[in-house]
C-alpha cells in the first residue's frame, strides 16, 4: 500500500474524532445559552453526530460509492479494500470520540 493511503487512514480517524468531540462540546453551548443542561445534551448530540462524522471523514458519500463500484465492477479489489479500511478508521474515530465524551460525562459506555 502506498504512503498516501496511510496518511488518509490516519486523517479519517482524527477527522471523525474531531467532529464528535468538537460538535458535542460546541453544540452543548447552545443548550447552555437557552437554559438547558449542557452535560446531558452533550451525550445526545454526540450520538446524533455519529453518521455525519463518518461521512465528513471519508470526504462525502459519492467518492465512497464510486470506489465501491470501481472495486466491484472493474475487478480492482484493492480500491474496495482501501475504501472499507477508510470507513473502518472513521468508525474507530467515532467510537473513540464517544468513549471520551462518556468519560467526560462520567457515565458507562455500552
């Protein structure tokens, strides 16, 4: 595998992590401003951001679909495997972000 793939793999992880942590912290400021409890909304916001963090990390859904199609129809399985690994990396970043938010809120992760 090429070096650019490893950079993209690491970037996907940290982009998804940043979307979850940043989105839930910044999103809870809005609840604080409206008089709601920011810590209880932080976990709820993080749960809602899961799929969006993955989409943001892989760079949009059309590239992923095009790479899946290229891997399946053209017989280029390496592109298919690379795309699956990028999605798994983004999912790992999301899970790490959820664990950090749960740790900050002092609640047990499922």
